[in-house]
C-alpha cells in the first residue's frame, strides 16, 4: 500500500511539474513574441497622433471606432462588430478664469472646467473667493458665508500613500461633489485644486456629478502651482474671481463600443479583455486609455500569431464612454445578460501603460487562490502583486452579474502626474513597459482559458 501511495504521489508531482514547465515555456513564447513583434506601440502612435483625444460624441471618437474595428480585423479576430450605445455628449467650448489683483487688474489663471460641468452661458460670473482645505471645514460654514461667493476647495493630493490610486481616491470626492456642495449653500461656482501628484501648474479635468436637489453651477480645476499662489494671496487679502465658460451637456447621441473575438474551440463561454476607447478632450488619451486598447488588441493578435487554440471565446472590448458616463460598460453587461451569454472572466487595463506590477482580483476566494497559485510563473516578468481586490469600471456590470473580474496593475507613481491633462501624450509611453503589460494580460488569459 505504501508503495502504491508513494508511486501515486510521485506521478502526481511529475504531472504538476510537467504542467508548470509547459506553462513556463508558453509564457516565454508569449513574451518573446510581444516584445519583438508586438504592434501595440505603433498602433498607439496611430491612435494618438492621427486621431488624438476622443471625447464621447466627438468626431474624433467616431474615427477611433473605425480605427479600432480595423485593428481588431488586422489582429486576426474571427468576428468584429459594433455595439450600439446611447452616450451623453458634453462640450467644453471657450473658457476663462481670472482673478483681480491688488492693483485692480485682471489676471488669467490656467484652468480646465470639470467634465460634465455646466458653464456660464458665455457670460461673466464673478464673486469673492473663500477657501476651505477640507469638506469638514466647509460643512461648518454657515450658508450666509457662502452665498454669492466662489468656493475654493484647496485639498491637496496626498503624497503619503505609496499606492497613488489611494491618494486619488482620497481626493476624488472634491472633484465629484464640489459644485453641488457649493450650490447647496448658494455659492456661484466652485474651484478645486487638481487631483495631481505632480508639483506643476497643469490643471486636471475629470468627471463630476450634480445632486438633483440643487442648482447646477460650474466647477473648474487649477494646477498645483496656481493653487499655491491663490492660497497665499487669500491669506492676506480678499480676492475676486471671474469665470466665463461655454461648456455644457448636449443631447444624447447614438455611438458604439467596438468588439472583436476569437471563437472558442471547446465552447462559447466568453473571456473578456478590454479598455475604454474614449478619453477626455485634452492631451491625446495615451495612458488613459489608449494603452489599454492596444494591449487588449495585442492579446488577440498574439493568440493568433502563436497558433494558441483557445478553448473558450476570447473577446476584446473597446468600451465607449467610460470617462463621463460608463454607458458602454453598462450596455455591454445588459446585452450579455439579455443574450444569456456565459462569461468566465473579464480583465480591464485602465491604469496606464507603465510597467506591470500585478493583477488585482475581484472574485471569490477559490478563484483568487487559484490565480495566486500561478504567481511564480509571472515573477520573471516583474508581476508579483496579486493582493488587490478591485477591477475596472467598465466591467463592473459583469462583476455584478457574478463574473470574476480583474484589472492590470501597472506601476502608478507617474500616472497621476498626467492623468486627465494635456500632458497625457504618446511621448509619455515607453514601448517596453506598454508591451510588458500586454504580455502579462496575454499570459493570464492563456492560463484562464486553459484551466477554467
């Protein structure tokens, strides 16, 4: 009996070792193919330089839809289609923010209206600025102190968090809520210090929301240098600000997400890899989220180029309207549910194209532990962190349906220097870092497809 048990354990260990060796060899083939022949970097250059930023509803976004469909065909997708989605349309228009200096002259400040903000209808709106450094301080202000004023929420991006996404999450509530908080007490418009980890004067835009119970007033962001200067002025004198902007929401519009897939050889269960095709209307939308788009397309291309016979359908989704509505992700989830599609797994890349450091897993412990058991295969590629428990915004509807979801975790130290700014350009992306991210995603999809 002991000999039988011993022989069984030996055969089992040999089988496990053999499988691990086979997977390690396939990981190496994937890495070698992408780092040497990957198309993602050149495709990102096309997307950013030939099309540029891609705000939902804009002509440039529609050009990006055509571009993405063609790139999925070029990658070897068996099927490519456009998924209809109604999207909100917001336009920035001309805008300016000025303050009156002690000598009575008006000085222009570098600024950006927040995404989805209402404007001033092309008219000047002015008032005295009052500054608060936190919501707790603002909550203590009586309404009569705020009425007809401009509220400057001077809350800095915390440098204390090593994981910069925690700093972003900590400060984001000011961007999201500043306008309605100001409106609630009768203020005229809100100014926020940008959600920026950099010490520069680049303003950051980004989505905000209105509370339906209060009037919609404008909200704008200024860069850190301007915020510091304004803070110093307000310590010694009263400052008047004047805003003129033409931004605002327009009627909804029919648009599309772009989807391509490689049909499964075993069954039609779906594994999703994706990013969002839209961007804000400043910069070129390179890291946010052109990198996620080209990485997702690279997954399909690599499976085809290496002749990997996928068991399940692998689907790349270029989601519409993540930045100011998430309508593409919501529509994708609804369609999947209506069509009774079985989804095994979904991963999104929407944290920049920097070097990959991990994969965040939002799923039950059984699935999580299985993926974590594969960690040694990823270590040689610099991917080691599997402790995160969140996943991408566009795939949350799938998560809510019970699908295991994940997100690629790149090194984030530089991401919030350029996030939602004119600085998010192709030149800020490193080829090897971008392609290593595509490598990690492809390796993970290979393991999911093989083992689930």
